[in-house]
């Protein structure tokens, strides 16, 4: 958290000054209470009323300042939370796509939502409360010094006891927080998993399984939340109990000093409130230290991994697979594959389900690096090349196209302002969707199009990228025969395009135009 606080060090410094000022005003109101009581005992009505006016003024200032602090703190925390979210997203974009896909989308959502909320509440908010309570404690001790040093000495003694009391609970709290954070992730990813799979249980007439599975996931989360709540509440209760005992001891000493005439009778009203401030603050400080410490394992998720420097691919060149083997665990998907994909060539990769087509495609795109054998882009080994530079050189179209809740224009251009209406019109013509031109600024979502239309939007994105290398992964599977044939022919007849398509079913009319049809043998994935 230190990194993010220092990033906004000036805003945080202003905030801490505001917290100190508010604490000083709050303690001053307690001191004024003692003076009012003394004037009341002495029957000095005018002085009493003047001090009462001062007391009201101090509380009004305190409340106004408290409002300013609350608003400023909310804005500041959100600024720092944004930086943390962006650092996590930056980590995603700077590392391999295969690393991204190792984590379920639900887990990413949990980190960006639930974990951030925990950092905000248990981290940043706790730090600000800690600062406020420290200032309150310091000003309260200074106020007590003006009454009698023996009260301060007893406060210090009790403070030491209160400081070391919660330390045994810190480790348990940290472990409970780690388990609770993990439970948050599993809740989001688990429910996401069930929601994504709802159609399968629906058509299998097993909707009751959906309810049972979600119930089980939520119950596991509730169990960990209850454990965490028990840990934190037991610590708070113990600290509060000790705080009450400490306040009673201070009041006992104050009462004795008043009886023996060492301090004025009005002091007891102020000492009671000020000592309450101190011990409540100390109790809060110890709880906050444990809470802040528990955020550390969550923050580690946002730490970046060291990056390994890799070469960029200057231009897309011939790709040579030499005796390439790829396995998932002990199951070999690609076995001794050798093939050259020449620049400007047209290639179809086909085979039955489980034959390794998608795996081969991921090797082509540089998404998988833990292969055996050699994959050469020109003279550069794939393992030595930054996968981003490979992707930059290609226009890839998969079998599924995500439609954003945005305008049709932004869905086609992916927010690339350099793409003109002329470019869009040309791309729409290529996929036989020119009628979409009138809807270009319409707000759309996933339900606005058929599966075939969504797939053609994916093709438009690829064409608008303007790459000389086009890679399809079942990219025309949802299209009718005429449109699929028309689009493939455009690519097959362009000598400047390197075209590689992965498909279960080749279009018969297209077969003569391919330089090579790579037929992968059957194997279990």
C-alpha cells in the first residue's frame, strides 16, 4: 500500500493534516467540558454560557470538517484503487495470453472487485482511521498532562498492556483473511461457471442441479466469512473489554485525586471522556494493525512478475515447424509435427475433434512456449519472440465473437479512431453486411445479432486490421455456404495474403486453391 500512498503523497499529506486538525478539535471539546463543569460548580453562569457557546462551535467545526474529510477520503481511495486495478490489468496485457487463460474470468473479476473492496476497507480506510486515532491519542495525552502527571503515567502503563495484548491474534487474523479472500474468488468463479453452463443443464432437464451447485458454492463462502467474522469480532471484543477496564482504573485514580484536592472536580468529566478517547483509540489501533497486516497477501496478487526480454518479430516470415511435440500432462497432442508455412501461402489445417488443431494454432500464434522441437519464424525461435509482436503481425478470427455493449462502430473498429467510414464500408461489403452501414452509430449488445452476423463482425475486425497474415479458427463455421465460400475465395485469391485456416469441414470449392491441406491424425486431447 505504501507504493500507492506515495503515488498520491501530496493529497495524502493534506488528508493527514485534516485528520490531525479534526482530532485536535475533538480533544479540545473534551477539555472545554471540564472548564464548563468547573464554572458550573463555581456558579459562574456567564463563563459557563461562553464556554458552552465555544463547545457548540467546536462540535460544529468538527462535523463540517468530518464531512470534508469523508468526501476527500472517498475520492483519494478511489484514485488509488484505480491505480491498483490498472496495475493488475497491465500485468495481464504484459504477459502471455496463455497465462491469462490459466485463470478463470470469474477469478479475475473477484480480484478486480472483491479484493479491491477489501484493500479499500481493510487497507486504505484502516490506515486513515489509524492516523486519526494516533492523533487523538497524542492530543489526549497532552490534555491529561495539564491535569496531573500521575494520570498520564497510569495511561502509559495501561497503553503498553493494550499494545501487546492483540499480537497473538495477528497470525490467526492473517490466515483467516487469506482464506476469506480465496473464498471470495471461488464464490465469483464458481457462480460464473454455473451460469455459463446453465444452458447445458437446462437442455438436459437438470435445472435442479444448477440450484444445488450454486447453493453449495455459496455455503462454502458463508462458512469462511463466518470464521473470519468470528476471528475479527473476538479480537475487537477482547480489546473493548480491556479498554473499559482501563477507563475505570483511570476514573478511579482521578476520583481519588479529586478527593485529596489535587485536581478540580470538573476534571473528572473531561478525564473520563479523554481517557475513553485514548483507550478506544488504542483498542482501534491494535485492531487496525492486525487488519492492515491481513491485506498483505491480497496485495501480492497485484505485484507484477519480472518480465523476460524477448525479441520482436520485424516482419512475418516463413514459419518452420521441425519435429514439434506438445503435451498436456502425459498426453501428447502434437507428435513430431514438421511443416513449413511460407509467406503468401494458403494453408488449411483439418482433422477430427481432438487431433490438435487448436493446439497447433496456439503454437503458430506464439501462445504456447513449452513445446519440444523447433518453431522458427525466419531464423528466430518462437520461444525467443515476444508473442505480442506475432499477434501484431496477424489478423486472427476465432469461432466466437464478443459483442461489446457499445456502438456498432466501436464494435467494428475496436475504438480505433484512425479507421474511416470508407474503410468500414469496404469491410462491410467484403462480408456482405453493407446494410449495417445505416446502423453504424446504433447502441448494440450480444443479443442484437445472430451467430452468423457476430462471426462476420469478427471477420470485419480482422479485415480492418489490415494485416498481410490472416488466421481463421473455425471462423466461418456459423456462416451459410455462399457467404463462407465468398469470404474464403477473397483471401485465397489474394497473392499478398498469407492465409491459414483451421476447420473441421473444408469448403469443397475452396480446396483446389490451397497450397497445402494439413490433415492432422486422431489423438485424445
